[in-house]
């Protein structure tokens, strides 16, 4: 928004009358007219009285629960809020009052609030002489998030460390099976690499299949469009990444001096780095022997680091790395000692690649800022789903180091996203009688037209001047 537009908006706001500044009242998107109301505020106080003392000691226990009472009416086809048939309006308001959980209230003067309606909190009065008109009285209780006091560590830093530990554990399990160590399948102390070209060929084949997935990630257009999220300012619905004007700032630093041309050049350099890391991994696989296991596992880790560095938005990184975390090559069936050894090499190599990808996803979660409570919980379900699937594989294969590292990282992911999500607003469905533009909808929902771009990003309309009549957006 330009400086001139800001000045015009400020001038328009200052000239608005009292009635023009009022919001249209609604609860869970159901509108109603308001006569008036009252609210109760104060502090929760514990009164301590002692013998011989004229003045009691007052212990402050925090802010009291806010109770808001509103009196109003429903009428068929209101000229102010619309609504349609009054019987349908009443039924919709009753359903909204009886719905489980807190809901979004738009108060005429207080704006958007998250509230609950207690038992018998909604009163509907109808009389034979009033026709298409119902009087209503509603009691609202402000509702907060269920956040319990806990002692926590810095989950982001802890998650980074546990992700790195998973990468190390995956490398150790690979080395134990392929390079050296007792293998339960073939009972060989020196590992399956002793079979030479047969094992190297299997490892190279697995890497070739994996290279196809990596190529798809580097060509994904989201790696370009998400670059706008690293710039200061607002650059449209496709470039904000995991950054919202209503929420906490991104954990990924923005550059005030960078331009889009600089970021595109950097992205090109990152893609070249991924290609170089992929070539190094292929070369390490082709030259794998009993003495070069560390070179191969380091090449796998370098590839994942290059991939993550090339994706600006942590949310995109979690989604784009998902296919790598579930990578499984076509099953190999072979007979004899060498055939069994090739199967062990295939399983160990694919497990190493998957677990290194999971470690990269864990690092992305540490830098990830969800837009809402719902998004945080949804992301937690996706990431823990990846980890749970690999836990079964590691447990069945007897990979104790990887199993323990996966369990620890899973707990850190749950703690991180649960803690972050508990402080974020939930998504709420808002219904409107007719389409409106994004600025008007933002002002109606949040009394802040600056959040119009946030609504546009959430609803993804064909044009911001014609928002859909049903929008899923942040409750506050």
C-alpha cells in the first residue's frame, strides 16, 4: 500500500461517524441486530481478614473472567444485516449457541472475540403480536486457550540437535550393515561390502532412483515463489510463506537490503549446489568400499543440507521433502548369499536416505512458523506420520540407534508444534450473505483492513474484490 493510500485511509477513518465505526454483530458468522448490552470487568481478588485489623489484605489472583451480555433482535430481511427468514435465523443462532467449543463473536464496539455461551445463555422471546420479529438476549464468556504452565527448554535448538543425532544414527546403522559389523541376515562380521561390485551396483541403483525425486524438488516452482517471504514488506498471496501479519514473526531472518534479483541469483546458486552435491553422492556410491563408508554417508548429509538451504519457506520444505522421507525403491528379490546381501544393501541404503531426509524435515520444523493452531496440529500429524512409518522399519530391522533417535525427534516435534500452536488462533468458518471485497471483509472481521492480504491468502479468491461468501479464516 502506497503512502498516499495510507494518508487517504487515515483521513477517511478520522471522518467516520460513531455509527459508521460500529461492527455488524454476529456469532459464528450468524448476524443479529443489537439494542445494547453490558460487560463486567475487574480482577479476581482473595480477601484476607485478620483479627484486630480494620483493613483486609487483598491478594490479586489475576484478571477476572469477562462476561458480556447483549440484547437485540432478529427480523426477516433486515435492511441492515439481511439474514433472510427469521425462523431460519433463529435456528442458525440456536445451532451456533449449542455447538461445542468456543466461537467467534463480532461485537459492535469490542471487535472480534473468542467466546463461549453458558447454559441458558441464549434467550429467544417471541410473541404473537410481533410477527416476523424475535427478541434475543445472549450471555457470552470470553474464552482463552488451554495453556498449562510448564517448564520447557528451547524446543527449536533441541530439535536441531536431535535431527543431527538422527542423521548420525542413520549413518552408523548403514555402516554397521554395509561396511562392517555383525549382520543377522548373512552373519558376516565384515558387512556386505565384501561382495564388491554386486553391492556397489545395488547402492548406485538406489541412488539413481533417489536422484529422480531430488530433481523434482529442485524444479519445483515453490522454491522460486517462496523467495518473496524473505523480503521485507508484502509481496502478495503466493510469497508470504509461513508469515502472517496477525502472528509471531518468522524465525527465518529477512533481509532489508535484498532484492528479488539477489534472491533469484542466490536460488540459482543453491540449485547448482544441490546438483554438485548429487554428483558427489553418485561418485561416492560408485567408489564405495570398506574404507569409504564415511565419505558416502557424509555425501548423503551434504545433499540434504543443500536441499534445505535451497528452500526459502520451512513450510514448503516440510512438504517437498515428504517424498524423500517415504522413499522406497522397487523390492529386490534374489537368491543365494549374494542375492540376500544385495537386498540388505538396498534396504540399508534406502533407510539411510529416508532417515537423513527425516532429519532435514526436523530441522525445517525448528524454523517453521504455522499460521494457526489448526495448521500447527495438521503439520504435526504429517511429520509424526513420516516418523512413525520409519519407526516400524527401524524396529523390524533391529536398527537400535536410529530407532532411539527417531523416538527422541518425534517427541521434540510434538513439543515444538504443540507449544507453538497453543498460542495461535484457531481457524473459524465465517459465512456472509453476499460477496464483498477483501478490505471490507477484513475490517468487518478484525477491524483492521491491513489484514486483507492475509484473508486473500487464506481464501484464495479469483479476485480480491469478490471474496467467497464462506471463508475459513483466523478467529482473531
